[in-house]
C-alpha cells in the first residue's frame, strides 16, 4: 500500500465492479483510474470481502494503489444505514461470516422473487446472456428488476422496483452495531455511506440529518461519514464536514461509480480525507513532498 500521498493526489473511495452491482470488471476499472492518474482508490463492492485478495493482486499488476474497502448492507432501527469499511483484514472470521450471511439472505430472496415472477407468467429467455458477467446467478432481487427492464416488461427502474416488491423483494441487511463491531475487530474503520442521499431519494434511502446521526452515534461507535458524494451538493457537504469536525470523526469522498454509461470515478483531492487516510497509515503531505 502506498504510504504517502500529496494533498492534491486524485482519490475515489467508493467504487463498484461486477463483483457486486457494478457494470465494469475490476480490470477495466483499474485500467480506467490508472490512465487518468488516480493515486488511490477503494473498491467497495456490496458485501464482498472475499474478493479483496484477488483485487489487490490485479492492482499490483496494474500499478494502482487500492485501499481495502467494502460497502456493507446495514440497518439501524429499521432504517437503511449502509456502511463503508476501510483498511480491514478481509480474512477476519467475524467479518467474513457477517457479510456472507447478508449475501446468502439476498441470494435466497432473489430466487424467491424470480420464482414468483415465473409463476405470474413472466419469462426471461435472455437471462443467460444478460447475467453472463455474474455466471448467470441471481445475487440480489435487483437482478430480477434488471431482467424485467431488459425484457421490456417495465420502462424504468421505479416500475421494476414496484414489481419485484410486490413479488416478495425485501431488504436483507445486517444490524449496524454488528457491522461496526466486525469492522473494528478486523482492524478497519466504519463510515456511514451517502448520509444525504435520502434527502432526494426518500423512498429508498434514509436521510441522516445531524440530529439523526447524534441518535445513532449514541448507540453505535461509527468512525465517520461519507461527506463528499455526487448528490450531496455544497450545502450538505458543509453540514457534514462541520459535524465530522465537531465530533472528531473522519470523512470520506467517493463517486459511488458503477461504471459506464453512468457516473464515472471522481478525482477528489486527498487532503479532504486526510484524517481517514492518516488513521490507516497513509500520510497526506504538501505538494512536492510526496510522490
């Protein structure tokens, strides 16, 4: 792992590949960020820590510095509270067991939804081709929504979501406190992912105001929040940055890129995440003092 970064080094700490719900392979993502001069990234595939060793091998081959990362599906008192984990040991048994339980629950629910859709008369002749990047396996119920879209049964993700919910889709998430504890046991840090996303997408996400963050923090010792996120905007970023500084937390910055044709990685300056990086052993230094 690269131990020194310049303050202006380009980083992105929230990225996804085909190992979860991304649209590009790890190899393609690594090539993309290398060609554009990124100095550090974190691939935070949903509920995947088993892929970290392979990712680190690929990153070494391509000469890209990659921080161990994951986005874990979590909830607090019934509200979405997905967690970004950084710098953890991917072989820690408690962490491995927790994410596998989440993934197994999601797989089982996906099969239930798929069977219900078939029973209602839907057919998916292009499934094998469409799901080829993931071995034709259903990983989450959202894959059923994807198949509905691609087979022309619905015209938007919102319509697809309504259909799969009616067919039995339910969110499978781990308890927030258990997630944070597992990450801490593995030597990692735990941050609340995209806390402001629910302000604009309330149907799917929880909006974490400073007041709600206070309530969560009174019960769960999370380490920080994802302050810089494409849909937060300057006003929310300022609110979250002030919150982090007031309570001695750390902040992260990520695009949540899933690959083309959607949002692509964003080159955030490393100084924005100085406290987070330095807690993980990566010094952020003035321009000209770091490679």
